[in-house]
C-alpha cells in the first residue's frame, strides 16, 4: 500500500505529517538535482535528457498523488460538515454537535489552504527543475 492510500483525513496533524513525508522530494529537489545531474559530469556517465525526463515524471506523479489526497480529504470533511449541519438542524441546542461542526469547518479551511501551499511548493520545485534541465529538454 502506498502512502497516499494510508493518509488519514480525520486527524489534521497526522494528515500534515503524512503530507510532509510526501513533500520530501520537493524539500530535497536541489540535492536531488545535484546528485542526478552533477555540474561536472560527462555525457558518458549521465544521460541528462533521460535523467531530467525521469525526474519530471517522478515530480508530476508526486504532485498528482498529493493533490488527490488533499482533495479527497476536503471531500471527506465537506461531507462530514453536511452531516453535522443536518444534525444541528435537527437539534439546534446540541452543544457537542455545534462544537464538532465548528471544528470540522476549521479543518476544512486548513485543508483548503493546503491546496495553496501545494501550488507554492510545486512552483518552487519546478523552477529549480527547469533551471537545471531546460537545456536538456529543448
């Protein structure tokens, strides 16, 4: 089972910890680029075009997985909010339901903000990638 199938949406801290693991490739993009495409390499040792294509495929696959996980958790949270809103409508004086609803609404906003974070992380990594690989992918 891969990490995207194990991500838990109910606990936001656990969700963020798992997302951080999934973002390791982005956190280490410069080191990865330096190890896979050292500045002093001979073309006999490294095929830069193949290396860049492989890394790009890995990056895009990771982005797709993370986006799917984030949007999946957003969907789970939105469904839970609908359920809690229905429970609140049935019993408007139930303090527990109201607290749970507010907590879930806060979690949904935080999940939605992760999509924005994802865009920033993705943009930064792709910038580094393109700076190092653009001459090999023309």
